């Protein structure tokens, strides 16, 4: 079945039943549930890593600024 036919059937079912039967069928359908769980776990890990890299970038920037400041002292 092509994507267009699936889309037409989906939109038609939504228009006929007001979405209740379609929502129930979608809730019963378990295809792709594992992939969704893997995607959510991957997303949470990616967000944590992005926060860590963001924080480490600021720490390293401050450290480099401190070193650059000390290097400019003439008596060291």
C-alpha cells in the first residue's frame, strides 16, 4: 500500500469517526514501540551530554582566560 493510500485512509477514518476509533487503533498498535523507547532514551542522553558540553565549554573558557591573564604579568 502506498503512502498516499495510507494517508487517505487515515484522514478518511478521522473524518468519519471523529477520531475516536482512529485513536483507539493507534493506541492498540505496538509496531515501533521499541524504536520509540530507544529514541527517547537516546534523546535524554543527548540532552544530558549537550548540557555537560555547554558547562565544560564555559569552565574551559574561564580557565583559559585565567591562564592568559597570568601570562601577561611581567614578573612571572
